C-alpha cells in the first residue's frame, strides 16, 4: 500500500525529430509581462538548460497584451539566440500559432503558412522543433490544417507537430489527415484542473504515444496562494508529501503530475531563475497511490465511488 508509484518514462523521443523531451519544460507566456529584456531572458534560458529543462515553450501570441505586442516573446528569445547561437542546439524549441487577434482564430492555409514563417523570422532560426496549433479553429477543416502543417514539415521548417487545447475527437480528425504522426498535445492540467484525467485526453495521448505538456501546472500560481476551501484542501494534501520529502509545495505539485503514467511534462511558468532551477527537484519526489489519490480526491471535492 505504501509502495512508490513507478517513475514515468524519463525521456521521450519527439515523433519526427528523434529529439528527447525533458521531463519538465519551461514556458515563456509571462516573459513579456515581467518586462524582461534580452539579458534577463538569457539568464532564465540558462537557468532552465542548466537544470536539465531543455524543452522551451513559447507562442507567437505571447506578448500580445504587453509591451512586446504580437510576437513579443518570440522576438525576445530570438534576440537571445542571436546573441548566443550555441544555445539553440541545447534546447528543444517549441512554439505555437493559429491565434489571430482579434478574430480570434485563423488556421486557414493562407494565414497559417505565413504565421509559421513569421515565427521562424522572429526566433531567428531555420527550424522549430515542435510547432503546435495553439487552439482549435472551428472554421478550418482539419484536412486544410494538416496540409499546411505537412508542407511546413516537408520544407524543413517544423520538426514535430503538436496541438494544444484540442478535444480527443479534434486530435483524431487532424491525425487522420496528417501525413506524419502527431508528436505532442498540450492541455491545461494541474491539481486544480483535473479534466484531462477523465475526459479521454490522457488516455488518447497514451494510446497514440503523444508527449503530454501540461500548461499552468500550478493553476497559474493559485496553488501557492489558495483561497477557496477546495484550493486549501489541495494545498494541504500536497504539503503532506512536500514536508515529508523536503521539497516546496510547487515542486510537489509538479511531481504529482509527473507520477501519471502518461509521463506528463509540466511546463514551469515561473520567470524567476531560482524557481526554474528548483522545479527540477520534482524528479526527486516519489508518490504512493494513497498520497496521489489524496490530492486527487481533495481536488474533486468528493470521494471516488
Ligand atoms: P503556473 O506554474 O501554473 O503558474 C505560474 C505562476 O505561478 C507565475 O505567476 C509564478 O510567478 C507563480 N509561481 C510559480 N512558482 C511559485 C512559487 N513557488 N511561489 C509563488 N508563486 C509561484 O504556469 P503558467 O505560467 O500559468 O503556465 C506555464 C506555461 O504554460 C506558460 O509559460 C506557457 O508556456 C504555457 N501555457 C499554455 C497555454 C495554452 O493555451 N497552450 C495557456 C497558458 C499557459 P513567478 O514568475 O513570480 O515565479
């Protein structure tokens, strides 16, 4: 009963690239909000890489609401890569496209092919290792989307293909038309967002061999400042394991996701070097079934049947 759960796969090859996906990723959604320049951004990139977090996740839309505007976060990372070209080979570079303010979404071939080229220009590199459809565009037929992505792969602009915020049927439909295997999916998953555990997303990912990148693994920070009774109960359940194994709650929360057999890759959202480095300690934490379910049940707010 008190046996530790097996540690899910340490490394996974990303379909179509042969690149290994690290057990944690680092995300740049909040980069531009923090008003960081290229020098500070470079420090964060180094903090992630030095901690073994080599999958770096951005998007063309990141920065849109801040001073950088659309493409702002990609631009900053591009500046970092231009100043220190050796960094590119140390990372698996992931970005996303298909959100087009104020429409809100556009994945027509006419728009998306140009959006991928624009990401490459901003990132100042020749190839994106993992290109992800950011959110499903209801008005684009999956066959048209697949053709645009396949063309970008054939031209060497994209290594692997991913989706984000897609339902399992939307993933099935796209996969049916793609000329190559899908590599990754990126849903929101945390101890405060349990949907993926039961709505088929994780089951499908395991069946298809997709890498699962979890966005907002700390509930956007809410797990660190719980307010509702449910949030407090989840924080308490995480703290029990965090205390026992000598790690901060944030680390326990990420390791809780990593204990799932899908090998969930939490995308660390912090823009502080110390916290990014500390996140790697999630690899040290082990979960028993009893402790894992205690967090799950507290998040559900009711016992399992
Ligand atoms: P998160 O880890 O759930 O939340 C990050 C927030 O928590 C930051 O404000 C951070 O502040 C705070 N935080 C982290 N550790 C903390 C600690 N120990 N104590 C107190 N506060 C702490 O992740 P997220 O930023 O919401 O999302 C992570 C990544 O997921 C994004 O960067 C992006 O790559 C991806 N994402 C994807 C989508 C999508 O639609 N595909 C949507 C949202 C996000 P500090 O920076 O001050 O540490």
